[in-house]
C-alpha cells in the first residue's frame, strides 16, 4: 500500500537517470547548444555570416526593415518611427510592432543584421528547450523527462520550421510559452507575491518580444491555467487560498500591462487607421485555418506536401506540424499511465481545444471563441493555435517519458500495447490504402478540385494542386512506412523494458538519436541558406536608375516585385510588403480592406498617380505581335499598351521598362481654395473624378471655418522641402495669398505640424493626404512624427519598470532574510 502511494517523481537513488546530480542542468544546456549549432551550422556560412538564413517574409521585407531601422539608429540615435519607402509612407510600429523595444534586438546595430537573425533563432530555441525542462521539473517530473521534452520541443518540426517563413516572432512566442507556464506554475505552487511579480516581468518581456496574435492566444491559455487551479481551490473549499491566487495574479497582469504600455498603446491608437484591427466577419477571421486532413501531418512527415508540393486547402504552406512520431506515442503513454494527475488532464484538454481552434472554419466549434472571446474576431489565421497544441502534446510526451523510469511500478502492459497497437495498425492501414488505392485516390482528389475550380479556385490553381498531390504521393507513402517502423520499434522497446530486458537509460540512448534522425529529415528542408545580403539585395539596373535621381518622388512598381529593394535602397514606393498598411491609403489606391498591394484605382484612374507624387512607373515590356495569344490575353496586352501610352519610356532593363510621368505633382504644393465633402466616401469619389484639379482645390472632410478667397493669385505660392528625414522634415513656403500647403504624404494622426514654431492642425486632404492652412507670407513648416500614445506608453512603462524591479529586489532580500532567520 505504501508503495502504491509513492510519488512517481521519486526515482530510486541507483537510477542511472538521476546520478549526474547538480551537474545535470549544465550538461543538458551544453547538449542543447551543441545540437543547435549542428543544425544551423549544417548550412555552411550561416553561423559565420557568410550566408543569410532564408525566410520568405525575411527576404520579402523583414531584412530590409531591420537593416534600415538599425542603420537609422546608428546614424541618428533614434528609432525610425515612420517608414516613407513603403505604401506611400506608413508607421513603422504598424509594419513590425513585435520586438520593437525588445532589448536583444538592438545587438543588430552592432553586428550584421542577417548574422544576428540566425543567432536569435538559436537563442530562442535554446530558451524553448530550457523552459520545457524547467516546466517539467516544476510538474515534479524527472530531470531526464525534462531533458527529452526540451529536445522534442526544440527540434520537432513545428517550432524550428518557422525559420523558412522568416517568422522569428512566432519562434519567440513558442520559446516563451513553456517559460511563462513555468513561472506561473511556480507562483501558483508557492502563492507568494514575489513569484507572481516575476511571472509578470517575464510576461512583459514576452509581450515585447513575441508575435502579437500568437502571444494573445498564449495569454488566454495562461488565464485558463490559473482558472483551473482556482476551481481546484474552490472545490477543496480553500476560499482564502483562492482569493489570494486571484489577487496576486491580478497584480501580475497589471504589471504586464504597465510594462507593455510602450508597445501596446501605439497599435491601439492605430486601430481604425491601419487596415488590420477591424472586424471583417467570420470568413476573414477563419481564413488560413488548418484543414483537418492535415492532422495526418502529425503522424506522417509532410503528408500534405509543404513548400513546393503542398496540396491542401490553403494557398501555400511554409511550415510543418510534424513533431516526430515518438512524441505522439509518448503522449499516449503519458495519458494512460498518469491519467489521475490533474495537470495532465488540463494539458490533454488544452490539446483538444487548441486543435479544434486551429481547424477554424472546418468545424462549428470556432464560432464559440469568435463570438465570446474578445479580439479573436479581429485576427485571421486560426492555424496558429496549433503552436499551443504542439506545446501541450510535447508536455504530455514528457509525462510519458517520465513513466519509463518506474515502468515496472506503473505500467499496465496490456493497456499500453493495445493503445500502441491501434497506432501501428492505423499506420499500417494507411500504408495499404496509399499503396493499393493510389490511382483511385488521385482520381478522387482531382474530381474534388474540379468542383472547387467552379467556386473557390482558379483553373490554374486547381491544376497546380492536382500536380502537387500526385508529386507528393511517393513522399506520403515513404513517410507512412517510416512512421510505422518507428512506432513498431517503440512498441518493441517498451515491451522489452517492461519485461526487464532493457534498462530505461538504454531506451534513452535509442530514443534520442531515433527522434533526431526522424525530425532532421523535416527540419533540414526548412533551414536554408541564401546568398549574403550584399549579393542577395544588390541593386539591379532598375534600382540603380532610381538611386541616381535625388529628387522627392515615388515609384509605382506595377510589374516590379522586389519590395525589399525600395526600402533597403531608400527609394520611395507606392507598393510594399507589410502586415498593416494604412486603411485610407489602401482605399485610395483601390486595394479595399486587404493588406496587399492591389492598386486597382491607379490603373483605372491614372490621374490619381499625380497626387501621390509618382514620377516613375515600372511596367513589363509588351509584345508587338499578338497573333500567338488568345483573345483574352490580347485584350489585356492592349489595355496595358494604352495605359503605358500616357507615360514616357526612359529606361529598359530586360523585360521591364521604366516610364516617366510628366503630370506628377510635387511632394509639397500650395492650393488656394477648398471644398468640403460630406463624408470620406464622398471625398474619395471626388478625387477619383478625372475632372478634379488638385492644384486649384483641396478636398477636405471638415469645414476649416475660413472664407473662400475672393480672387485667386496664380501661382498661389511656392513650397520647397528641406532636411527630409523619416521622422521629421521641414518645408519652406511662400504664400502669395492665404491657402493650403498640401503634402503628398499619407495622413496619420501621429504627425504634428509646427508653423513658425507654433503647432497647427493637420487636415485630412484629398481623402488620404495632409494639408495645413497658412496665411499670406513666408513660413517654415516643420512636420514631426510625435505619437501621443507612444509618449504615454513611455510615461507608464519606464517608471513602472523601475518600481517593479525595486519591489522584486525588496521582496527577494526580505525572503532571503526570513529564510536565514528560520534556519538560525
């Protein structure tokens, strides 16, 4: 009876798992680091900086934004708060809010940005492993269970595959997830204010460092974790302990909010200004859901293809859910053997709920969080919930591995072998079905795509997915065979261990290399090197042409796709690549409520290019002989010929031609009169009218409370820009009569205008631009980016950090003295 009550955490002293004692944490830290350097060093040149880690978002815009930010910091000593080179100008906090004030980010100002990117992945994957180890130890599991779970979390495909998409923010979120659970669980166990404040401090660091959407999901789960323990207190009638738990947790949440104000308030102030952050309905919120069929990716490497062979319902896929078959089997083992442990039940429930959330639109379940959880309806991409499911599955695997140490005491061999037999049988059945039914499966999939091509997919997209499915079929077969044999080996090892023919340490020596071999075949696909930035982003002939023109102008990159080049080389563009362009700008160019560059208005109403200070248009060279094209393509080519005919060709590079726009308006110009539109929609409609003359009249949405001019002097005045910087610039203006200085710069409430040192209101002009009313005479107009939300955030965060660190230090010293007093 005594033996049955013995905690599973108390392993025999002779157990080889525990014999390394106090040196064990340092040993596993060294192993984690060595493995990480092996993984990232497998691509020659990554660790030395001779090559750049490839990531789709990284090369599309991430590197350029980071490089420009760090260069600006070195040159001016201040952060670049406005990015004038993308989307006609946009707030930098909207383009990349995550990590903006994350301290280790700024090491990129001291070392090459692309090299530091690699080491940030390494540092945070290391943090992920350490966090998982600490969490399992706080759950009273063995050191080796923590070590193995850390390995599985770091090198399972889910977390490390984010490198290919250039999603460092998601990696950081996943890295902080076990650390946050560890600090919260420790605080719950100890019920001391100091531990809850430490949790608050780490939580604030995570908010600064992480992917905003994923961090919000993590915060929800942490709240549910605390609620789980609160319910336990209430069931056990520990009302006092429960109230203490709620109070201390509330204080930690307040601490997180205060320390995060500097990074949270500017995006809140940007709500309604940026394209994101607005509810757009269930269809938008559930876009990029995880198709349930891709659950097979957990059991079979790249079942749904991935990268170039993806055949699933989403447009593309740049990550992997495959965490290895061994963690799945260990999770099953943990659930069977430690079912009575309350924490295991929470994480099993978390796995189920997070998977249902990840499925998004494919199940009715997502209507619940969409309708009742605040802010969920403003995000898209429910598949990101899988990061939380992956974490909880690995945690369950840690429970399973812990059971191996006392397997003779705990195991119900028949029950375990039945569970493993079901998995092996399912994998064997998959092998048989994929082998015998290949032709019928491909035919059935093609029929499904034909139906979708009539409603959801274009003909070309359906054809491509059909080809991907057929091309990926051999990989599905190989992956299922490999998973089956690994599951079979696992079952045999478990049987031998239960019979006493193997020792637990021997199982570790087999499991670890088997897991690493299994997942390495996945990980290596997502860790790719690219040429160093000076070669990868070298200015081509198009960009070299633009860099020779030092005037103030913008480029319409109609057929030029390299958005990073504009940002990196300081050429201002109407296009771009970023998560949150300004809503008015997107409506102005005709992109609607999307975040993509879709300039329909600029094609339909080319006179609108003039208002945006567009000097150059980059278009594709068009053929003269159209006889080889179908009628639809011929019509498109003729339409583009007519469009480009309005401009003057000035440079050709390969298949691209640079056109000059002779009707371009200056960046700053003076307008004598105004008209007031009844609404923003009316203002946009007026600007879209080809008869509208922006040099005579500026369209306002609010009455400026001034008189219209009795007569108009021609010209009404002159304006000249000087000292143009990202965060501020000056305009010298000579007004021949009272009127408006109109800036072909995107309106944003964070910009302030100072006329001869006195602040003046900036009016929304011509739907998306800025205007300042000026009296007759000479003026110096200073435009400065000054965010009131950012200023308030600094006033909150900086003193709060000082106070919190002081309180933590005081409580730490006091607790240490109390412990010393008790010992005496």
